[in-house]
C-alpha cells in the first residue's frame, strides 16, 4: 500500500479529471480547465506584482510575471517555469506558489509563460525559457534585480525546462546561473522506472497521461533522447549549477528525479535532494491543500540558495 498523506488523497480526488485527458485533444483539455473556478487562497504579501511582455523567436512575444518582495534591492533573482507537461498550464497555475517563493526567499521571481505544445513542440518551449533567462539577465536593472545572482527553477515539465536551461547556459556560455531548483522534474521520457510501475494509475499523474504529454511535446522519435528533452541522458552533467531536487514519494516521476540528482552528484555538482513523504505529483502548485508543506519546502529552498549563492 502506498504511504499517502490524507491531504494528498483530497488532492488526487480534486484532480480525478486528469485521467480523462489522454482521450482528449489538448485544446479541449485547456478549454475544460479554463472553466474551473479559481481557487480562493491567501496570497503572500509582496511589494509589487506586474506582467510584462518580452520578445522571443522571430517577432514573437511571451508574457512574464515579475514578483517583487518588500525590501530595498537590488534583489537576487529566481526565474520560474511552470508545469503542465509542456501542453497545459500557465503562470496563473503557479501564481500563489511564486508569491510564496518571492516572499520567503527575498528574491524577485520572474515566472515565464512559455509557448505550449503541440502547437509549439520542442525545442520552442526550451528556446522561450532560455530567451527569458537572457532577458532577465540583460534587464535586471529595470526590475531592481541583481544579474549576478540568478537561480532557475520549476515544477514537473517546468523542472525539466529549468534543468535544460541550466545545461544550455553552460553549453552556450550564456548567463551564469547560481543555482537550480528542480521540483519533481521530468528528466527522461522512457516511462519505465520503478515509480512508474508503482504509481502508474490513481495518483494524479498517470503513466498514460505522462506519455500523452511527452508525445505532444516531441516532434519526432529521436527527440526523446535529446539531452534538452531528457537531461538524465546527457553525456556530461558536470559544471552545472548547484541543484536542489525535490521529489514526491507517490509520483511516477520520483525515480528519474532521484536518478538525475545522483548523476549530478557523481559529476561533482553540489546537490541537495529531498523526497516529500506521503505526497503526490502537483502538490507544489496546490496552495489550497498543501500550504504548510509548500511553505516548508520553500524554507528549505531558501536555505539552499542562501548557502550556495552567498557573495554573488
């Protein structure tokens, strides 16, 4: 029997509809999700929250949301990428969590509304996320931020994108990243780990749903093993930023998150990892149910960032 926190059971019941998504088209899924009433939660106090539009690709724009904590600044930065399997989700989904991150870490959080698949398959979401990192680095002064201390992070597909952005910045000599925070990240698309076997159905993110996401994200079979899709398969994971990796105990993605943390450690990267006992995939963006666990996780993230980015 799975060790399931009582609140995790409520979360799974709230999101039972997820199991229906693989039989639907992405646009229909988005329309269905848009009909759900917004969750009424208490929002962490901040000095300012504003949306901006930044250029990406060829004459395209994406939205970012800038969360500024109280304090004088310039503040360190945290570029955040939301989850949703690269197919659904938006900066609205992680709004309350991003406010908590800014409030508790004292960092300016920039949440990125990258373009979604299948309309924009790989590598478009990666390119959007990397362009957002470059924009933040170049325009840090405009938002009263410190360009020399930029962390990247995200949950689920967003954790994948954060890991990939960190790798891409290393490979291309891009903006220096001081740390990466990977919350139950996708690190591979082979769907065959022990946690996939144990939690393939009935825990929120089903194996079938994850395959639906992956198939909509990649344009061709060989993309499945591209290191910018599956960072766990990269030949070289050395010289990457210090990483804080959070996994959930009852999650199909647990084992690949733990495997990526271990690969980074073996390559000499500073890594801290924790597995959230009793929890399930998606908990980090559900402030209504998991506010205390999210707050505790952000406290650990703040400690990690303070210890590993001091003096920047």
